[in-house]
């Protein structure tokens, strides 16, 4: 999980940055609540984690909605 945290840190560098990280392995949810690998992530990451098993189509739809919402609020979208 240390390596996962480091990878996330390379993608999300500051509080106004946004990204989607897909951990597509059932082992992240394996084990008892509180002892799963996913539970070792920082709290701010766990708050936005989707623990559902999604098929490819619904996953892409959720990602599209996520980025569309964040891009509207981004300074880049306003031309700054």
C-alpha cells in the first residue's frame, strides 16, 4: 500500500488537483472491515473510494461525470 500511496501522490499533487485512480483488483476489498488493504489508504482517499464492482460501461460513465464536474470548476475551464 505504500507504493499505491506514492503513485497517488504523483497524480494528485495539491488540493486543487484532481484525478481518478482505478484499483481494479478484488484484493483491495478482501478481508474484514478495518483490515483490508483499502483501509490503509489515507482518510481523504477512502472518503471518495467507490467500493462497488462496476462493469466497464458504468465505470466509464462515472469517470466521465467526475471529470465533467471537476473541469467545470477548474480555472483551466474559465481560461485562467
